[in-house]
């Protein structure tokens, strides 16, 4: 899901140039002596119930490239793995033991499990300070996305196992992403356990209401025009539908997927039950206004819906995970 390493380096380099467009006075005054810093997950600074919410580590492959290719004099030792739950008590205890075994002092906040060490970075002190904010921003943003994705995925599994929910499909993100960060955000969704959906306008044809309206309101005309342009390739065609009638028209015209937009759970259930009988190979997606609270009714009702998509996943669902980097010294 991440771009090739060369493109990844180019993207990360552009972030560095944004942050350091010219001379960095603050870095110059500290010099180039070799120092060690620790990256901490700051459990105490989060504005959500951090004891129950899974905090899913995301961004290690990206930051590893940042250190190895953009700041090669910095050496990073990750104490956690991608996808680890930073709120798991066993994980926290193991990290504190490992950190102590490396002869780093367990500060009082670490001992209270309010600050959890996740990585150790060593190198010229000015470079540690230059990379600090970029590193923490990427960690915070992607970990927030992977955490809300895991929360929703866990909710689906729990509803199926405990309450016999009928839904058996996939939870997917949308194209509502931050410009320049789409690959990273979609990747974080996958780390959390959900699906990325299409990556861009070229990967799959999606005909939305504006496309249909621009073609005179004819869904059939839209689908046929799209199919003629796709030629013999294998591009899927999806149509956003505002009613069961729209969905039928799209399926009859040859659409591979219909998206039931802003249908409530009962409407989605009734429409999908009809569509799956008439068009057994049709993929049915529901989207619009879905979040961890509203999705529950869809899980209970919609046995014939294949995909529930929600923009909140790539927005991080308001979960802002706090990380910090501190210069630390070993105890000899």
C-alpha cells in the first residue's frame, strides 16, 4: 500500500523542505555531538478513555525510511512493532522492562505507565531536533487513524460474536483524505484492520450524483459511456444511488457496484435484500453518515450489504495520540 521507496523518500524530503526551507538557527546553536533520544507514547495527555481504546502503532515503515534515507546519521531502534496496541498492559510492561534493561532510567511517569517508550534514536543532536516534530506528527496522525479503524473493526467482530449481527462484509475508508497524505492514511486504515477502498480516480470508476446530473440525469447513459471508455480493461464501475430505483437502473446498465448513499439501516436492508435477489453478482456498498455509533444499526440489519464505508476512518475520528521525543542518557 505504501509507494515505492524512491517515491517515499521524495515525499518525506518535501516535508523536510517545508519545515527547513533555509538556515535553521536553533539547530546550529546545539552542535553536532552524538546524543540519544527516546520517543514516548504519552498516555496521560490523551483526551479520550485511553484505558479502553486500542492505540494501534502505525508509521514505523515510513519513519524508518525517514531515518535511513533522509537522516542517515540517525540510528533508530524500535521497541514496538507495527500494529502493536500501546494500551495493552502486557505490551506496556514489556516495553518498560526492555527500556530498563538498556540502562535507561525509568522516570516517574514511566513507572506510573503514563509515558511509554517506543523507540530510541541516536545521532547528531541537531539532527535529532530537526527531525523531532516531523516524526511525531506522522506518528500521531497515523496512529490515530489506525486506532479508530481498529475500534470499528473490533466493534464489528464483537457485534457478530456477542449479539449475532447479520453484517458479514467489510469496513472501508473513503477518498476523504488529506492532500499529499492519502497513501499514508489508507495504509494506517489497513494497519487498524479495515479496507482502503479505491486509491484514486484512475483505480476505479465511481459515478456520483454530480456525474449523473451532468449527463442529463441518466444513470444508464453514464454507465454506458464509462464502459465504452474503459474498453476491454478490468476497471470496475460503481454508481452512487439515491434510491432503489437508481440502484436497479445502475445494475441493469452494467455497473459492478452500487453505493446506497445516505440510506438508513432499514432502508439499506430492504434495498439490499431486493438487489441481491435480482442481481446476485452485484456488490452493494452503503455510505453516508456512518461512524462508530451509527454503524451499529447497519451491523444488526444488513446481511446483504458487502461494504460499509466511512470517511471518519481517514480523519482519525478525533483521536489525537500524543507522542514526545526527549534527549535521554543511559545510566552507567
